[in-house]
């Protein structure tokens, strides 16, 4: 039996401002996202810290690849266990505190083997935090009808704020303070999560599977949406790896490159804020489909190596290509997956994203060697496949038997 073939009671739409519990949960989850992502700007300096403490360029490459590999192996089973036992919120607290403690071990400036051990232990904890946070947020969407985009946007705001502050802070403290700073900031989500209601008490258990990640695999539409999302996000690999190099070769200044990147993040914030409202009660797979179609256009334009005026316009598409895929996938999970399986679905989605991003990033170097046009057109090809996978579809069987298909993204009957 597909996991979506179970029933949940319909909720009456309630304005966010009129329901104190809903409003409080919205504020709390927003705060959790902000607290979680505030360390990201500082953590981007980890390669420089590793170099300063004696790591070679080859070793740094290996150390940075470790989280991508471990994500595939550890995230799905851990998140599924947390969801099955109603410990998603508690999992955020534990993994954040553990990550903070582990990164402090770098202060001892361990040798190569020690650095590898620290990175492995840190990755096993750190990779869980955003997945469990997303899982908790999706449960809040399903149980209280909060707007996912408007709580998730605070994560993007946290990244922007920390990215703007990190360089200035390290100018005062020196890069040697990185473990202390990251550890202190990682304590913030651990302090914020306990203020939220436990997920096991957020809503009564729903009929359906017991919350194992393997249960997610039986939902064909859900898996198609995950595959499409992974392809769309993976198609950003060439731009992420070589965008700045491409623009520098055109004679674009570093200041303008920074403006281009800031524009993309600004578009992402706007898309998160308005995305759910614009979607309304439509099938959230439509967001993933639109993101994929926009990615085809974006990479086709980038293949022409456009000038600065067109680049500014193309960067605005980031709000559609990235945010559309992320937001659409979260809402698909919120409308199709029982509460107890939400964390398992998030874990499996994280695994697929990790595989796609790792493959696309690794392959981007080879593609780039064949020229700009070839590299970006290959990414456009990935996005085109994603359009086909994400295309909203409903079989006669789903129409008859799948009550989750009639839920809106806020958990209300359409």
C-alpha cells in the first residue's frame, strides 16, 4: 500500500494571526532556522583554517568530500529513527551540541589522521541538523498549517548575515578562532529547539507506515518529485564551481561578482517569502516543474557566456531554480507523507540531493574542459529531465484512493 493511502482529518483554515499556537510555532521555527544557518558564513572559511593548521591542498579536498559521502550513508537511517520515535526536535538539540563539541577538537591542531577523524565525527552529527530541522518544519506545516516558505526564509537571511559578518569578525580574531566561533554559534539551535513543542506531541499519530525510510520508496509520485529536485539542484554544479571563474575571465570585478551572488540570494529570499502564497492550493509538484523549466532557460543563457547586463537578469532566476525546487519538495512531503514518516522522507531526500550535488560538482570540471557551452548545456539537459519527472500528474487510482492528493499545502482540503 502506498504511504499516501491513509486518511487525515481536514483542518479549517485559520488566519495565522488568529491562532496563538500557530503564530507561536511560526515564530519558533523561524527562530530555529535563523539560529541554525548563522554559522554557515563562518564555516565557509574552514578550508583557510585547515590550510593555516598544516593541511595540504589535496588533504583539504578529501576532508571537504567526507561530508558528501557520509551524508549518503548516515542521514536516512538517523532521521528515520528520530521520526519514528518522535525525537526530531530532540535530535536537533543533540546533534547541534555534539557538533559544537567535536569541532572544538580542531583547536588541538591534530595531524592528518586526527583531522580526518574529527571531520568524520563532525560530519556524522552536523549533516543531521538541517535535515531534522526541515522535518520538524514540515510536521508543523502539516499539523498547524504554517507557511513553510516564510519560516525557511530566515535560514537564507541567516546565511546572508553571517556571510557579511564573518570576514569582518575573522579580521578581528584571526582565522585561528574559527572552531570557537562555529561552536558558539552551533549552540544557538541547541538552545532554540527545546523552546518548541515536542514533535511527538504536536499532533495525534496519523494512520500509515511506521516511519521507516523504506516506506517512502513505495510512493511513486514522491520519488519522482525527489528525483526531479535532485536533478534541478545538481544542475547548479557548473555555476557553483566555475561561475566566478567565468565572470573573472570576462573582466568582471570581484565587487561586481559579489553583487551578482548577493542578487541571487536576494531573489531566493523573496521566493521563499511569497512562494507558498502564490502556489495556493495547486499541486506543489508544479513548483518543482517550474524550477526545472527555469533552470533549462538559465543554463541555456549561461551557455552563451552573456555580458554583465544579461547576467544580472539571469541571476534573478535563482529565486525560481533553487527556491522553487526546495520549497516545492518540502510542500510535496508535507501534503503526501504522514507525520511519523516526515523525517524519513527528509532523510531520503537529503541522500538523493547529496548524490546529485556530488556527481554534478565532480563532473563539472570535466565538462568545463570541453568549453562553457558544453558544460552549461549539459546542466540544461539535467534540468530538462527534471521537468518530465516533476510534471504534475494524477492517475485514476490516485484520484479514487489518495486522500492526501486533495490536501492543500497548509493541510486543508482543497
